[in-house]
């Protein structure tokens, strides 16, 4: 009996130890992480010297640049011979850009300096933190991928660039196999390649790159970029001032057909990232409130969000705030998720006018997402948006999203309990705070949305066909097609203020007919009334109703006739089977 009692006590002691030791270990790990973060912040502070303007060239400005001669040099367009037309078309079909043209341009080509002249006079901290440039790719063209790498190696301070980390998201193009490995082996010891064992998509592959990176700062670039002169120090300096700052370069454009490098923005005009309520990325020109905070026009400035492809951030900070939400699939919405998380949880985003990076905008997406697209029913990007909305928006603002994207209510976004727990752990501020203090200028272009009176398919009582954009952009005539219940081109909304919309566009009328049009920025009002009894759509300005021509199928405004079935329209809500 005594032996059993002693054994019981011993087992209880062992059980207590088994509970206490892991807790002590977790406390130790947390303490060490905090200590290292504080140490890193202190290191930054010791190295931090506020950038200043000098009369002559800044301390990282390139010296004695020699002119180069050849195809595409100085960022000029390169035109292929007429007998290369087939090769150009084939490469564009395969890669979404003219790789045949790109292949004739040097990987080390010179590009035009698109910076404001004032940028050349800035001096930055002499001791910069170690930096990993992370480039995620999938089935990328050979020369555009490697030109991205070469530009980073050629135009980055050698003492700061720790590595260029290429992360292959399960490519299956032959040139990205052993040929790429052999090329990297001969190129530069700072270039490193890792590969996914299965397709993960951009978001998760970037998070893996952050985990694998060796530098204190990580810079994400798309795989079809060319960094401009002295691009890196301006991105690093604000992070050295405050490690919770994400920095974003100004993006220049590279033509996907002839590879001309040119600025996207008008000289002297600066923009910041915002969004509309369907979560489409937009930009707004910098207003007085932000301009008044700057001593010089080329200083970094605050922005609510960013386009997503190119930015720099402290690696440990990125991981501390959870990197990207692992529940986000493939791509889409990750720029908003990270932006809201940074701002609401104590950080900030700054756009950096003196850091310029050229980016090739594809003619189209040349590949699909295979098995990744089958993991969820419904549009993946909208599912991602819903995860972001449900995690970071307050209830009031969530309704604007569901007004703009009514089908999103039926989508399965998965479990967000871990994201909500992270939000609680980080003691993040409300979305209302974000809108009032950071993204206040969103309302200038995209006011609060009134509720929908009706939404769904808009069917003709005469032939049971539906309003359809036919995939056209504005200005274009609306038409009628067989109803398919899939939304997008046929998902029509009428709000309480009389605005008739489809996607981010509006439906207007003139003497040519019923048209898809750009919505007027800054207003949610429209000219339409719907008579639920007579099923007519009435235009208040023209005082006429939408009518279908019996022979031509043309849509136009006609004097109202409540008994004419060709003027009768029925809203039918769409109920997709997403679950």
C-alpha cells in the first residue's frame, strides 16, 4: 500500500514536470525572440543616420557609367525583324510576353534613369543591413528571369546584398531545370535556388522564401523586373529607422512586346495605394495632407496599401506578424491582408520615390493553377478577399464588400480562427481607425455603398435572356445572352440611390443605347428606378424605359409602355452551388 502511494506521488511529480518544462521552454523561446528583436532594433538604431541631401552626388550613386550599344540598351524598345514574327507570337502565347524579343537583349542592359534629379543627391546610412532579394517564379521565360537577377547584382551595394534567393514554384519548363542550376552555379555565389516539391502558388511560396532567407531585410520582386539605379538604399533606410515599416518602390513599366522601359507616372506626380469596395487595387494622387508632412518631394510617404509584387520588410518582423495568412490560396488579396495587418497592428507602409523598379506587365496570364484551383469551389481570388474582409474589416465595412460582391456570401473561406487569434494577440486596432487615420482618401473616390435593392440576373420577360457585358470593357453596348447563373458578366446590381452596376462598372444610357460605362468617381448615385409591379427600368433624366428591339435584339430607351413585354425586366437572384 505504501509502495503504491509512493508511486502515485512520483507519477504526479513527473506529470507536473512534464507540464512545467514545456511552459518554461516556451517562455524562454518567447523571451529570446523578444530579446533578439530588441537587439536587432537597437542595432538598426546604432547604424541609423537620417538621410540628407548634399550638393553633389549621394554616397551610393553609381559613378562613371559607360554608354552601351545594343538591342534594348538604355531601356529603348527593340523591334524584331519581320521574319521573326512567328517566333514572337509563339513565345508570347507561351509566356504572356515576347520572350523572342527579350532573348536578343543583354541580361546586363542599361536602362533609363527615371528618378527625380533630386534623388541623386540623397545620402543614406553607410552601414546597411544584410538583405535577401526573394524572387518567386513558375514557368518564367529564361531571359526575363535572369535579367531580373542580373539587374539586382549589378545595381545593389555589394556589402548589403547577402543573396538573391530564387524560389521555384514547381516549374516544368525544361530550361528551368538543370540548365538553370548550371547557370546559377557559374554566376555568383550569392545567387541561390530552392524548389517546391509541389505547386504552392505565389503566396505560400513567398512565405517559404522568407523562412529560408538569410538576410535581416527581405525584398520581394516579381520574376520579370529590372531594378533601376541606386534602388536599394532608399528602401532600407526607413526600415532602419523603424523595423515595423514596409517600404515600396515606385514601379516603372516594361512593355511586354518590345521591352521598352518607361515611367508609368507623370513626372512630379506621386500616388499611393487605395482600394474600392470590391477589393480591386486602385491608386490616388498624393494629397495636401501627406505632401505637407514632407520637407522634400522625394522623401518617402505613407500609403494605406500596395500593389503586392514589390516591397521590402524586416524579415523577423514579417514572420512575427504571421507572414501571409496561410489560408490564402495561390494569389490575390495578399497585398491587402498584409497592408491591413501592418497598419492595424502597429506598423506602417511607405512608398519610396527614389527607389524605382521596372516591371513587365504581361499581355495575359499564360498558365492556370491546376490542382490548386480545385481545392475550393468558386473564384479563388474572391475567396481570398472574403478571408481578408472577415478577418480585418469591422461589421459596417464588411457590408460594403458584400454589397459590391453579393455572391461572396456563398463562398467557403475556410477557418479564420487562427487569424482572429493573431489579431487579438497583436492587439490590433479597428478597421474604422484605419479608414479614418490612414485610408481617409478612399472615400473621395469610393464612398460608402448604399444597400442593393435588387441583384442577380436581369432577365427579359420577352425572351428570357439576360443582360450581359459579353466580356467587354467600357464604353461598350450591353447585350442579351442565354442566362447561365454564374455571375460576373451577368451579375447586375441596383442600389438604393439608383445606380445600376455590374462589377466595378455602371450601366448608363444615351442615344446609341444601353451602355457599360465607367462609374463616376466620388458618387454612388444613379438615374434608374425599378417598378416592381410593371417590371420596368425607368431613366429619370430621359424619362424613358429600357426596351428590347424585337428584331435586332438592340437595347435602348423608349417611351414607357407598361403592357409591352419587351420593356419588362425581372431580377432573379443567383444561388450558386459553391458548397
